[in-house]
């Protein structure tokens, strides 16, 4: 701790306990009260402080257990068959990092979940399979590997796999811990499946054109009208951007999934990005407020988080807590790597809580363990 951040200075709580003070504290406690100076330095840290720790979940270790869940319970029994990923320091709220939840869901051919809705917002990143689909407020959308899908808060949604398809696995991301912390969550189940009210793939076919939006359509929702962001258009866009842009020193070629009508985040409480790490990319370190969950969509590499190295490859998932030093590296000198991530930046930014700091020592790179 440097001198400027010492708690032994004027302006910080420096009260020494005495028998008289301890009796005073006891009296306050009996009345449901307390003395601020006993907790002030903890609840007002010098810098942002996360209760989460960096973690990596290896897909090759989890995949057989995800598939096994489809042998042990049915969608009717479980509602959704998901192996959720929990941070060792956030088990009390079932969070993967900060106030974000994530899990890996499996659905077999011919299966589908019941239509339901909740105040928590949700997103999916498709990991494997064929013939998967989602229905969001009556819009049925077919899914392919590496597609990014949103099911905003309070929208009716259900998922399934066509009978002629292949078992589908995808990552779920939700803000359940946040909405529960705000004591604002709810849940409802529809009696039966939704009635389709639009042609198949209406949302991506209407709003998915790059730089094109229909002027004759009305949309008054606070989230994106584009429910699916297709990998077949996203990855080529990254490659085109790489041709004419100098890579960001921290994130390579990074693009934010956005609401095509506003250019803002896709939902009110969760945002998402896709980034391409060029071949041989060695990122610099920085830290910022906001919690992030990453999945490797392509390639292999490693991320150093607070001095610890985490090696990842395709389908591995890892988290970067708020205000943690982190840097990304592509291990290949011949192939690019891609990282999908989702975050709580819409909340952080809207509340004016975003801040960032660049790592200046050792030419911008951490010494990893």
C-alpha cells in the first residue's frame, strides 16, 4: 500500500478500541445500529474491490458431465438441464463473477423446454450441435455454432432442437444474481408453447443487415430488436476490420454486439463483445470496473489475470473480476483466436461507475506465475 492509500491518515477511520467504546458498540448493536467508523475503511475502499476471484472452466472436463445430465433428468423434470459455473467466492449467490451467472445447457433432438419468462435478462452463445432453435416472444430463430442470442427480461422464451438435429450445447449468461440482489426477480411459466407470430428467423432477417435498419418498423422496447447475431456475418466482419485497423493494445480487434437502432448495448443490464486476437498477438495489461465472462470461440491462447496465467482453448470459459489486471495472448503464430464475452457494463456505465487503469510497469505486461 502506498503512502497515499494508508488508512493511518487524517480523513480515514483510526479509532482505537477502549472498554468504554466496546460497551458503546454493544449498546448500538442492541438497537440495530452501529458506529460508521468501525466499518468505514472496509465499505469505502481506496480503489474498487471485487469479492470474486479469476477462474477457468475447462470444457473438456465438463462436457461429459453436461451430456450426462441429459441421461439423468428430463426437461420436464428439470425445466432446463444446465451445469452452472460458480465462482469459489460467490457460491452464496450462484454467481460466476460479480453479479453475473453462467452455465452450460444441453438439449437433445426432439426435446424442448417449457416457455417461461423472468425479470432477469439472458443470453446464449452456441457451442455445438445442429437444428437448435429459440422462440422469443413468438419469434422462432434457428441457431448455429458461435451464434450469439439474447432473451431480454420479461420476454417469453423457450428452446429446443428439431427432431432431425444433433444434440445442442450452449452457454447461458444471466444477470440473476444482480436482479435477486435488487430483490426484483420473478418467474412465470406458460401453459404450453408459444404461438408463433412472425415468419421463421424474422428478427435476424429484418434487423441483421450491416448498417441497414427498416424505417417502416416500430420498436419501443429498451433492448435490441435483433435477437440473434450470426457468426457467419460476425467473423467476416472481424476479418475485414483487421485489414484496416491497428489492433487495440489490450483487446486486439474488438467489436461490441449492439442494438442496431441505437448503437448501444443489446440489453439494459448485460452487454457482450467479440474480439479477434491476431496471430501472435500479445496484449498489454489493464484493469477496469465491470465483471466479464469469456468463452474461447476459436483458437487457443492464455490470459494473465492478477499475475496468474490461465491457458484456454476453444469452448473453455473463464472470468475476469472487476478491477483485475488482465492481458490476452494468442498462442498461435499462424492462426487468429476469438473470444466471446459478456459483461455488466450497461449497469456500470449508466450509473457512472466505469473507470480504467493501464499497467505501466514491465512495458505493460505482468510477471505471471
